[in-house]
């Protein structure tokens, strides 16, 4: 299954970004995690169907209403994603 790692920059910590990402990812049937990074960005690793990954990538461009996404970097992830379901780290 394809997997991707996203690094989301902007106002993305303290605004419910990880919880909203988990809800979105679960709705899309993806597994993986979302976690805060020390530099203020959020890392999202997701694995699942290609169409679902594309939908998540599109959603990450805006995120939840309180977030202000400045930039999203997407990289391939060698997988497999070790999480069951989608978790917040």
C-alpha cells in the first residue's frame, strides 16, 4: 500500500490540527499518525489507498478552521506504517 510523510508548517500546533487530521484520516480509511515536531510543525504519516492519500493531502493544505497552513511538504514513506488505525503521537 502506498504511504506518505507530510510535514505541515504554519499555525498548526495548539489549534486541534492533530485531532482533526486523525478524524479525516480515519474517515478516509488511512492508518498512521500525526505528531507535533519541536520546530512547531506537524508530521503526518499515512498509509492506504492512493485516492485516500490524495484526499488527505488536499485536506492538509487547509486543515481545520483554526489552523493557518503555510506549507505542506510531501515525501514518500518507505512503510509499512506500524500503527493500527490512526493515532496522535
